[in-house]
């Protein structure tokens, strides 16, 4: 690992300024993705801006159906929060299924979505639940936040401050879990708001994506049967040493049917 300057600001504005002034900066949240990338020399920051002392970025607020999760809130806190379990249980379940306890106590929602790993679980919740990502500069609608493989709409120096969700009538996250890492081979989040259904898929493609054919079928008839006959084109899906694109395409449909069956 190369030497770097270490900063620990006490507010998000100062963190943004430090990033703006540095040559090759990186924000540090839980370090669960950043530190391995540094150890593998995939990134070599000149400056690390640690968000760990910024109290305003931590915590969960639930008011009515609105759930706000501060960027530096770790997955274990989301999983254990009584209000999240009551209002948006699918999100608590998703957080509880991330990685292992060490990852859940260090990894944060802000770090997860900023990293935009194609196999991360939170992006599917952010998109299916039509959340808003709040940053030091603006509010970004979920459909505009994830741009591609490890790429988001965040600009240099822009710090995610939190994510605002509106609880649906029903939601379910189904994950085909990678047996070694716990990451999603395929993860499907289904959310029903009145007669509108949103379906977002992670793990299968280079970035999270919605499935309009499933959303249309489920909006007309919210049952697993409504997904009979729907297939997912696999040309743009990922093939790796573990699973083929065809396998992932089929797994998306299977996971979606199981998810709907669980809550319909
Ligand atoms: C063994 C293992 C298993 C895992 N399994 C899963 C899984 O099953 N599901 C899943 O979803 N994830 C999984 N993860 C990922 C993990 O949950 C973390 O969410 C993820 O590593 C990033 O979060 P972090 O807080 O550690 O961010 P960091 O590693 O600190 O940062 C990641 C990136 O985000 C940037 N960043 C961090 N915070 C902000 C912010 N507030 N604003 C702007 N940019 C920011 C950093 O600069 C960096 O580029 C796993 C990780 C490991 C190591």
C-alpha cells in the first residue's frame, strides 16, 4: 500500500472541501471495499478522508412511512432497528443478509451505494423503493443514481449524506447468495405501492436494473403466476467463473416468483 495523508473531518462540508483540495482523494466509510482495493493496488489514494467522526451522517429517522438512513449507518444498525423492522421490514431483512457480521458492523449504506458494486444488495432496494439519495450538493432520484459498473451520478467531492425511502404496502428482497462472500449472485427487490409495482435486480448485470415486463405483469395481477412466461434476455447479463448469464437470467425469474409468493 502506498503512503497517504489521513484526514478525519467533523462535518460533511469539510470532507467535501478536503476532497476538492486533494490530488487523488478517497472518502473512507466502513472500509470494507476501499481497503481491499488499496491492498490490491487497484487504487492508490494520496488522501483518505475518513467520515467516521461525522455524527450527523449516522442514524435512522422514521416518520410515518418515511425512513431516512444516514450514510454512515452500518448494515447491522439497519437490520436491528425496531422502526425499520416495523415500517420497512424488507430493508431490515436485506441489511441482515449482507456478508457476515464483520461486514455488517463496518459496512455502511453510503459506502455501499457510492461503491455501486454490481453484486451489492442495497442498490436494488434504493431503486425498487424509488428512494432519494441525499448528498452535500443535491437530492438524486434512485433511477438516476446508478450509472454503470462501479459508477454513480456522484460528482468529485460529493458526499452521500443519507438515503430517504418511502415505505411501500409490501416489499420483499430475495437473494441467491454467493456461498463464499454472501454477495448477490442475483438479488431481486419487489415493492408494491398501491397498484404500482417496481422490480429491481442486482447481481445479474453490470449495474442494478428494473424489469418493466415484470412490473407491468405484477401491477395488473400481483401473484407469482403473473410472472409465468416472462423470460429475461441474457445478452447484457454477466457471466463469470461461477455462473453464466443464462443461469442468472433464469435465477432472476425464480427469485422474483419466490419473492412475490412470499408477500402476495
Ligand atoms: C466479504 C464481504 C462480503 C460482502 N457481502 C456483501 C453482500 O452480501 N451484500 C452487499 O450489499 N454488500 C456486501 N459487501 C459490501 C459491504 O457491505 C459494504 O457495503 C461495501 O464494502 C462498502 O461500504 P463501506 O462502508 O465499507 O465503504 P468503503 O469501503 O469505506 O467505501 C467504498 C467506496 O465508497 C466511497 N464512499 C464511502 N462513503 C461515501 C459517502 N458517504 N459518500 C460518497 N462516497 C462514499 C468511498 O470513497 C469508496 O470509493 C461485502 C463486503 C465484503 C468485504
